[in-house]
C-alpha cells in the first residue's frame, strides 16, 4: 500500500504480523518506533524492516510517498493520524 503524506503530517502505524517493511519512495520522514529508543530520519529510496507488533510514529519532513510492504496481499494495516483533521491519502 502506498501513502502520500504532506509536509508536517504525522501518522501512527501499528504493525501486525503481515507488515514486513516500509519503503520511502520520495521525500523525507522522521520516524520513531516502540521497539527502539533511537529516532530515524529516512530519505528517498530507504527501506526499513518492521518488527511485529511495534508502533511507528511517522512525520513527513517534506511531502513524502511511503509504501507499506506486506507479506500478504490482503494484510490489515492500521494507520491513524495524530490530529482528526488530517489523514494519509492513498495512491
């Protein structure tokens, strides 16, 4: 699944068993994860493995295109926004 994020948009991703990794197709994001104390700044063409059950908080530093790579074709991806008036748009 591919998501388009506007600059400054913040989303939370709850990783289930089917989510394998994230790929940043374009732009730059800041990311923090519940399974790690470090923060990450990811840029275009970066891929990050996702740990089962972790929560990811993602902020778009620039307009960004993010792909959630799943092990299964019909995987459940739970994405919520930090504020109710914004939402990721799917591509």
